[in-house]
C-alpha cells in the first residue's frame, strides 16, 4: 500500500535558508521537490556530479588508471607472447646464435610454407607437416651480391609458397618469457591490492561526502525567490505520520509553512508500506516503475501471483529444495555472488513455492511421483474422470490399463483459469482505482467492460454451479450485456457527441476482442515451461540410466558417468528453468496484468533529504 502524504510549502528568509535546510536535513523526513531547470543550469552542481562519477568509477575499478594501464599492458604482452609461441612451435627448437653465425659465413636460411601437393624436394627441407601445409626451410649462399642455392643456381621463392619471418626466440624460449611476465602480472596485482587497502575506505567516505554535497546543492537550487531575493520558497512532501515531528522542528525555527493534501498533478512521491512478504517483491515493482501517488500499489497483488507463476514454471519439487538451499546460503553470506546480493530471502520464498507446487504437480528432479501419490496424480496430473458410483483415484498405470478414453490435462486448464482470473482481477482493480482518481461518471466505459467480462464470467459460473436453467442463464447474460453496452458505447465519455462515443466504443471493442484472447492464451506458458522443464529433467534421468544399462546395478565404473550426467544435466536444467521462470512471470505481470489494470508506473519513490552516510 501507499502511505498518505502531506504537501508542505515553506517560506524562508534568504539569510536563514542554509540554517533552515540543515534543520530539515537533520529531521530527515522531507522529500524536496527538485526543479530540473535550475539543476541543469548550475555549473557547480554539474562539476560535483562529474567528480562523484569519476570517483565512483575509480572505486569500482579498485585502482587508479595508471596502475590498471600497467596491469593491462602486462596482460596484453602475455597474450601476444603466447600467440607468438604458438606460431613458432611448429618450427621446433633452434639457436638464434647459430643462425647468426651462418649468416656471417655467407649462408642464409629462408623459411616458407608450401601446399603439400606442389612441393618439390629441391626447394628445401621439410621442418614440419600440418594437414595440407608443409613448413620448409631453404639454405642459400651469397656470392657477389647474388643469392644462390647450394647447387649454384639463382634462388627465388617457389611459386605458390609463402615466406615466413621467424622470431629470434624459439617457442620454448617464448614460453619462458611468459612465465617471467606472469610474475610481473602478480606484482601488478599486488600493487593494485595494496593501493585498494590503503585508499578505498577513504575514497568511499569521500564519495559519500560528495553525494551529500550533491543532495545539498540540488535542494538549494530547488527553491524560488521572492521579494527581490529576500525570501526563498520551497516545496516538499512528508508522510502524514511524520508531520507532527516535522511541525515541531519548523515551529522551533519560527518558519512560515503551509500544509495541505496533495492533488492530482502534484509531483507527490510514494512511500510503500507493505508486509514482510509483499516487501520482498517490491524490487519487481521498481523494475517496471513506481506507482504515482494516486495509483494503486500493485505489489500486494504482484507478490502472490509472481510466486505462483514462478513455481508453476519451475514445477519441480526437487529444484525447489535447491533454490531454498541457494537462497539460505546467499542470505547467510556463505555464498557471495554480486548479482544475488540481498536477494536471499526472496530466493528462499520462491524455492518454498516451487517445492509446494512441484509436489502437487508430482515431479521431483524429473521423476514422476504419481505412483507414490495416486490422489495427487488424479487431481493434478491426469484429471481423468472415473464415474462408477463416485470418484475413483487411479495412478497413470492403472488409468492406462483401464482402457478409458477422454479426460483432460488439468495443469493446462489450470494455467488458463489462473490467467482468466488474473486478467479479471486487473480489470476490477483498474475500475476501482480509476474511479477513485477520476470519479465514477468518467469511468462508465471502464465499468461497462468490467461488468461485461468479469460480471459475465462470474454469472455464468454461478448459474452452472447452481444448475440454473439455460433460459434463465441466457436472460441474465443478456441483461449484463445490455447494461454493459450502455457504458461502453453511449456513456463512455459523458458530455461528448453520442456518435463519437459509439465510434470510440467500437474501437475499444476491436482492441478488447483481439487483446483479451491473446492475453489469456499467454498464460499457457505457465504450463508449457513447467512441462518442458520436467521432460528435460526426465530425459537426463533416462540418459543416466542408459549408461547404467537400464538399472542401478551397473558396474562401479558406470556410476561415474551416471552421476556426472545427472549432476550436470540437472544443474543445466535448473539454470534454464530458473531463467525462464524469472522472465515469463515478469512478462505476464508487466504486459498482461499491468495493461489490463491501467497501471502506469511513472511515480517517484520517496527519498527524504537526510543526513545519509
């Protein structure tokens, strides 16, 4: 839910403005309305922000640019030397001194590569053979500025061959250089580590002070002047429950202020106040955008549905246990991964949901649990209706042997039913929220669609449950449709030309007809992802059993590939399933739910001007 706010307008003497801001910052409850035009024009603020950004990059890098450049230069040298060693490896071990002695004596060595199919022995000696390429060397002698072969004929590089320039050092010598460079890299890392230990704490404190200075400058620039600059006028917001505390501070300062309720159009910040469970999922609300002050906080509804959607997409009780373990290790700091920092509790919560849903869906580590829990298999897996004086619970094997045809997959139908309910809930939320913000009269069109879809579905379900005669059911639905049509086509925008209202209603009808069906079908992904993950897990189990010869009584050596296949296979499946289970529930929330609930997410989070460290 969103906490109630009060809008404050402060009128302060310019000479007392800094003292006033200091007291407001000490109170730490006022969210100051910042003025973008003033912030953009202030040179000092831009410089402070640039300094803070530069310091932030320095802290993230962990060392000055000079130390990092030295380290990067060593790394580049190591990579280049390794590459050169690899190039020279084919030429074997040689002595650069011996080559120099031959050159002094008037003999030169010419290295070249040649396609195997055109090589002739008189061209030179073969040093190495790799695939279709020969690595060769030819010896020549210099006589009166003429290069001759040892046979006394003029030398030229054979056609089709490519001359090669060798490094002065052999591959073995270059690899020795790599070892020496690795020592230099370790020394560079040590210098960076030493700099970090000596400077990072001080740099973080300096960055915190810069950010405090930025906040101060922003607030200073976010006031208007009056009475030829003698007065400063500032606007801010304070949670209603904190107003008594703020008023006490203002009265002590003898500051003139006015308090009023925010109205539509004010830049009122939002402060969310949810229970411990819903608070875990506020991070997802923030990913889309915070609600405006007049909107409905979607988090209390987002939380249980995201948990359900994630659990259905995972659909495996075994993976739920692993997620719980991973979340607990992250929460306790025993497993430190930056991207999961602070997410331990929500991962544990998602793991618990996956465990429960996976249990009812009858899957654990890709294994079918229906033989152990026949009632669960009947209710949640097969959904086969056996009527011989009542329900009869059968396992999959019993059902297959019974010869009964028909039935349906409850998991798929359940996914669609959840989708219908989720969209209907979104439409009700939209109607209630928009009515609160803009008034009932302006939302007759919204209520028309809500009555038609939500009311129609509810009426149909009630009539079917109570075995209401078909003619009565038809009459009820016709009445609902007629009343809805008035809101959709006639009164959707009161005061406007009725013909325009009818045209707008027809356009809305087209959008709803094409949108609602697609939105509902999108929820099949809850079933499809869970099914795919279960089938892939089962496939890895079958691969493991194939290695064991179809049983768990294989030879000792067979257990090694069996365990590796299961371990790596299920880890891969867990990673892919987790990614899909993270993304697709967000998609159902951000697209299907938020679109049909009218949620905009363009609000600003409450950030009080305070003495932060």
